C-alpha cells in the first residue's frame, strides 16, 4: 500500500509502519458502535430479503396450482352443463349490474352496517345453496367427484355408550395404576394383588407411596392416556383438576367430545360439580367403570344432574350468553347479581359483583337463573300435561324478550366444503343441517313441512318465469329554492294528483319522492364521531328536519295523498333499493286476487311447485259459537279535529294510556302508543285505534294504522328448508306496521275437535286477557322476592322438601323455585297460554269466565299464515283493538322490531314451550346466530 507523502523517515519518527497503522485503523473502526449496528442491520436485511424471496417462490407455486385447479373445475362445470343441456356463459365483473346507475346528486349513499345477521352471510349462502341445487342435478359420476358437503365421521358427538368392538385393557400385577384415596383425590401407585370376590368381580390392592388400599375396579384407573375411540359422552375418566396453581387428579365423566366450537377439547364434569375443559394428555381411563357411570358419584344432586344430562344427550339446553351481560347466579342458596366476563364453549366465567369473585360455570347449570326458570317451567308444564292441558299452539300475545335465553344444542355436522366451509357453517350450520329426530312426529306442530333434505328438483329443463321489472327511480337534477312564505294547500297544487292512489303498489317510502319531495342524506362529524341525518325538502322548498315538522307540514297543506308513515328519517333505510328475484321457476303477480290494497306476488326459485291452495281473506271470520260485537254502542270514540295529535285530548289515545296501568309498577306510560305512525316496541296491554265512531279524519289521523291494511310490498317465496315464507321487497323502517294474522275464529272446544281431525299447525291463541294478567302477576311475584337485604335473593324459603320417592341432598344444581319467583321468565310466561281448561272450568279467565279463542288459518287466512319462526325475529306481535273493544277479540298485528333490508325474510318468535308435547321434538331451522336449537 502506497500513500502520497509517506516515507521511511515518518516510520522511524512515529515508530509504526504503514501496514500496522492501517491494521490499527481497521480494528478501531470495527469496534465502533455505529459500524457494529450497521452490520447487524445489513445482516437482518439480507435474511429478510432471502425470506421474501422464499415466500415469493411459494406464492407463485400456490398461484400456479390455484389457476390449474380453476381451469380443471371450469372444465368439469362445462362438461356438466353440456351433459344437462345447459348453456355455460362466461362473464366479467363489468357485465354485472348493467353499468350506469349513478346516484342522485343530493343523496349521499351510506353503507348499512346494522343489517340482519342473515343478510350478513346472505351472499355466500346464496352461492352455497345454488351450488347444492346444481350438484343435485349432476349425474352420479360427476357428483362423486364433487367435494363432500357434510362430514358425519364424528362418533364422539352422538355416542353415549362404549363401542362393543373395543376390548377392556388387562390389569396385571406390578403395573403402575391410579387409585382413589379417602380424600377423593387419585394418586399413583403399584398394583400388588388382584383378589376375586365372586361373580366375576375383583378387588385390586394398590400400594401407594404411603400405605396400601384395597379398591374396586371403578376406583382404579390406568396410568396412561386413553385412545380417542375409547372415549364417549358419559365415559368415566380421571382428569387433572386445576385450582389456581394447584393440580390434583379427580374423577369425572366426559360431557363433551372435541369439536370446532370447544377448540378440540374434552369437557369434564367432575364429581363435585366442577366443570372444566381438558386435553387428551390430561385424561386417564377408569379401569372397570360401572354400567351407569353416574352411580359412582357420591353427591346425590350431582348424580341426578349427570344422569339427566346423559339420558337427554345430545339435547342440551344452555343459556346463550355474551360478555358483559348481567345475570343472576346462585351461590350458597342465594341469588346474586353477576356479570358475564367470558364465554368459552359450554362454560361461562361469572363475576359476582358484590365480592368481585369469579367462577367458571357450565352454561346448562341451574345455578344460572334462566336455566332455573326453565326447570320450573318444565315442571309446571308436566303438571299441565297430567291435567290434560298440553299446549301446541303459538300465542299471539305480545312478546318482549329481555336478558339471556336458553339454547338447545344437539349433534351438529361438520362442514367440509372447500374454502367456504368455515365461514358458511359458522353462520348456517343449523340452517343447512337436516332436522331429523328419531321417533318424533313433526306433522302437526309446524306451520310448514320440515324436510330432512331439499326436495328433488323436477325434470330438466325448467321453464323460467318472467317477472315484470319496474323502472328504477331517478332523482331530479334541478334544484328547489325556498322563498319565505307560509305553507298552505297551494304549496302542493303542482303535484296534487287527480287520483290519490296513482302510485299504489309501489314502495310507500318512495311515494313522497314520486311527488317531487327530495330526500337528502347528509353527514356531520361531532367529537370525532361521524353521524348521519336525513332531511326532506318539500316541493315548495321548505326543509323538513324531523317527524313533527313533517307532520305539521302535511296538516298545513291538507295533504291527503301522502301520509306520515311514508316518511323515514333513518339514514340506513334506503327508499330505492328494491329486491328482484333471480330466475324463478314459478311466478304469480298477486295471490290475493285483488283482495289486498297491495299485490302480494309469489315466486319459487327452487322448483316449479305452486303454493298451497288457501282461500285468501284479509279479515277475521267468526265461526259458529263466536260473536264479535262491532256495534257503535260498544265503542268509545273521540271528537278530535287535529288528527289526534294531542294524546291528552283524544279518548282513544287515553284508552291506550290508561291500560298501561296494568304493567309492572302500575304506572301510566304517557308515551305509549304510536309515535309518528310507528310502534318502537311491544305494548303488552294493547293499542286502541280510532274507530268508526270517532269524528277525526280517517286518512289524517295519527292513531289509525293497522286498520288501513297492507301497505308495504311483500312477496311469498319458497325457502330452502322451511316451506313457504314471506320477505319484503323494499327496506322496512323499525316500528313499521307489516301485516295482520287473519283466519277463522274458533271456540276452544271446536278448535280442539278440528285440530284432531285436520291438524292444528296454523292455530294461534287470542289470549290477550290472560297474557296481561300473567304479566302483572309475574311482576308482583318478582317484587315480593326482591325484599331481602342486599343484592342476593334468599332461596331458603323456595326449596321444596324432597318427596319420599326422591330424597336427595340439595346443592348447586338442585334448587327448586316456587311459582311466585319468576324474575327473568316473566317475559316468556307473559306469552304463555296458561291453564286453558282449568280456566274454563274454574271461571277465572277474563270476561264471563270463558277461555280464549283460537285463530285458524289453515284453509282460509291471509299472508300472516306464511310467516316463519326465528329465534332472532325481525317482527313482534302487537294486539290492536280496532272494530271492537272486547278484550277477547283484538286484531293481531306484526310490526318491524328493527330496520329490515330488502329481500330479508320476515319472521316472528312462535314462542312454543320446549318439552310441552311429550314424545315430540321439533328442531329449529331458523339459522340465527342466537338459535335456541329447538321449538318443542
């Protein structure tokens, strides 16, 4: 190395050579922190680049394989279409929607993030169901090559007895085993002797670290983990019992086999009532368990619970809970207010609010108040059965569901449908699984047939029906300017029609826009939170910001062609989002024959099966023995001239308000009834509409809604596995009136007779009087039981003494509640038809001591007969008095309990009592994420 100006004299002067200097500089640089840091960063960068190169190579390989799979799949589909005479058409995303479709200039589109849970998976479900229908049409050879949809290879789910093919393991002297000590815990030891005691029974002598014990076969366990094939629900095992940092070995039974929901773990019910999830390496099989494994449990209450659990499996009622819910939980004989902290499969972590103590509890334990109430309801139902008072009909009493509900779980199939399986079956396992129950009779319990599989499609080719399409609404582009003025009828002269019903049959929420009203959606940000609002602009330019302003405007302009219920200020309700069926095989423009003001179309997108032949009637038909007094002399009328906007002056409004004194607390609700032609929540005591005796204008009155009949556009359609159903063709705002339930009104005796001859699947009870009485009694009983000091409710006075036939010690799962304590069950009992025959004989029910009447819509009725059940319904039932104030004969109306998106099926809760019909079991196919699993 040469450096300018460097010579040998410098080396002698500094005493160092040039090479030594260079080496010294390099060592100093290497030791520098900056250089070390940069080198480390460079090394990490090289490793990251190599990793990304490997990932890129793998991604390219996967993409290549995926493309090849798509090509092969497309080839199979083309071949299948060719063999079945179908035309395969390729289309891109540009072809969807037809292009265009620009939004109105004054409307801001808002994504609806609060739709029904069914709509959330509707897109993928449609694809999935279309695939099922398509596969059903394929030849057997092609079907065999398609991926399986249901995988039933899950012996762990339904088996409650050991397999006869599995032999018992042999016990040998000298082997290591587990033995049960007097402390109830199990310890490791050595088998030193086997003593026969006769009858093929043996005693086993086990030597522990300290002492020896002579144990029976059900008190010794193998010191190794069992195989999965040897385990089943009810199997006797020894498992690790964890309490904080302490771990013991304790005996229990297998209550749940591994599945996707419990993250592939075993649920173990220990002998002391404790429940926990464990994994296979934490289990040890009992050597010689008893035939009835629960007989080995010493605690009587736990023994009874386990016996009932195994006998009823796979039907397992459990409380459907979510984190943050408040629930009452029993502890040491007292009900305590607690909060749900976490839900893990079939277990829930409960936090007691008083002492901040937490505990894991099985969701089917009667220590949880909803399960306790269910147990008492079941006991009461059994008593009614013995008295000949079985209830198999849905009630039309008003329903309010609050708090946790009980869910019935059963054997579920595991989905294995390519990449969509996890998502689809998470939301729709119950919807798509066949509802088959051994030795169950479903024929007379459900308004529609429940086939175990989709019906076979008719022979190809199908004739696709043609549905007339309506032109979509286009908002005007010209602007409306407001000039200061006083609004009067002249403001609507330009748009006032010659015939008021010129737009009848169209979406009622779209009607104001067809008369040149403008619906503008805006947004604003307040405290970093985005909020949306809707403003209507009248044809005269006046902005209407809320419902009172809209109401005043309609009265000022004497508008008799647009009504208050046609306006909606919910920004998530779109007024121009019509639903259009896809290629139906069967179509009827109007199944009512013009009897409804709005046509009710009917489509079948599954096959060409027509709907059942039913004589349509939009009104109630009293049969023999039924007299409905609709005379003016038995009605209370008002003399309002302001459209009954002032509830304090309207006699009909006052009837509604005064009736609320029968609700819990006996306080009159001044806000009860309709609010701007909508009903936000169910009113148990009923609504009294203005009637023919009132002097108010029938069209402008704000207390007339149900009597105007059907207003929203609905459609009868064939569902995949629930028969026929009703869906809305446009968005429906929360609180909107939908339809009524009409049919023949029968006496109770005649209904029982006709039910035996023709079936009672379309029967519904008119039990308004009894529902209100039970509602009030339930509240009074709850208030009576809440007098104890503190937040707990003492159960000592509620325990029923055991009978001579069942003398067992009470504990966590054996508390029995008397009839007067019905805290959270008040809502369910409110809609329960009570002791019908007992009421009729005892003369304690309503007017004249007569029992309630029955609506039968089997042979004659309206569209309400087609509404299906759901555990998460979007409709609620409301009793409305229109043509009579006789409490026995209310109109049964359905209102929207939430905003409903166009194309969504309309459902309500049938409110059947599970277990009310002995020997019959009806599974629920609603597909809701909160499905209770069973109807009966």
